[in-house]
C-alpha cells in the first residue's frame, strides 16, 4: 500500500538519504584505510579499531532500520486516521440527506 507523504516528510527523507550516503562514504574511506594498514603490519590496536568500526556500522544500521520502521508506522497511522475521518464525514453527509 502506497502511503502519501507530506512535503515535510519527503524533504526529511531526502536529507536523511544524503546523510546516509555521507556516512557510508566516510565509513568506507576509514574502513579501506584500516584494512590497508592491517595488511601492511599486524597490530592489536589496529585490529581493535577494525572491530570497533564494525560494531559502529552494525549499530548505525540498526538505528537506520528502526528510524525507517518508525516512519512507516507513523505514515500508516496517519493514513488510517485520514481514512477514518473521511468515513465519518461520509456517514455524517448520509445522515444529513
């Protein structure tokens, strides 16, 4: 079911998409440098940094998924509310006729 979004929601989603792209580019840059360094020389601190970066990525993915789910729930509730209001108005019109 396609939900209609307000202009504000659409703008927000566009900005969030841009922020997601920036995050992924920065994450890929840092990750590739860390992996390059880890191939040059084994270092326990470097391995810890790589593990930490992986945890950051998974946590960020979880937050993004939760945000997207929340926005979908809000959109669904809004559509349900609008449908209920429209049904109530139609019933009132029928009663007045």
